[in-house]
């Protein structure tokens, strides 16, 4: 799904409660070029529902990677 040579914009939402990770992602998408890829880092377990649903509605591919009990990474294309 992801190109190992792709450049990602990193969004660090670690320690921020929902809905901040989603709001930070929306802000980044709005200000980036159309085909930009993102890596959103979050710690709030509720972000999983928000981010995956948002990507589904926006027809964006999203892969969630659980780094640890308190760290989730979302690769969004």
C-alpha cells in the first residue's frame, strides 16, 4: 500500500485527546498538495474510530499501525 520512498508529512498528536488528532489531520490536508501522504501519530485510543471513519468518508487509504499500548500511527494516502 505504501511506497517506501514516499515523503510523508508527520503530524504529532501524541498526548492530545480526541478530537484534536482528527482536527490536526484535517488542517494538514487542507494546506498540503492534493497527493500528499501523511503519518499521523496519536495516543488517544478513541482516535482510531475518528481517523479511520474520516478517511473512509474522504476516500483516502488509511493504515493503522499499533506501535505500543499508547502510540498509534496512521499512514494516510
